[in-house]
C-alpha cells in the first residue's frame, strides 16, 4: 500500500494576500493625528523620565543632561518627520479624490497612432 502523500506549505507569496493588503483602507486623518500627538507626549515624557532615572542610578548630572538633550533632539526630528508624512498623506488623499479638471490621458512621448514608423509621411521606395 503506497504511503499517503503530504504536501508541504508553499513559501511563495499568494496573490490573494498581496491583493488583500493593497485593499486595506487608509486610516482616518484625525485618528492618525491623535496617534501622533500621543506618540509625541510619550516621547516628551521619556525625555524627562530617563534623565531622572539616570540621576537616581548615580549617573552624573552632565551625563543625564546630555542624555536629555539627545532624546529631545531625536524627539524633535521624529515629530518633524511625522508631520511631513501626515502632510504628504493628506495631499495624496486629496489628489486621489479631486477631479482631473480637463486633463486628457495621452500616450507617452514616443507613442504615435497609426503608422509603424515615427518618421515623416513620405513613402519609401
């Protein structure tokens, strides 16, 4: 009697999962802004908490102050990047929903209708 065949799971990405991930709706901009504000608050809190903990553990005042300045710089840079990302997402969402205002879809610069050659209309021969 032959042994039953077993199938191994495929490691190739399925087309369904790629399609499903592309169909995920965009997050509400108000929700994203709220999440960004929460993230910023937690970052500021850590900018205060970490130096306090460092001082409590015996780190020098200069070391704790340097850590606080470093964390503050990273927090400011991340906040600026988050705001830039939010603006870009808002522009993309607005452009997606805006009408084209009379633009006509044209083929690329090299594409021409009709003939096989891009040259003039004189017959060869």
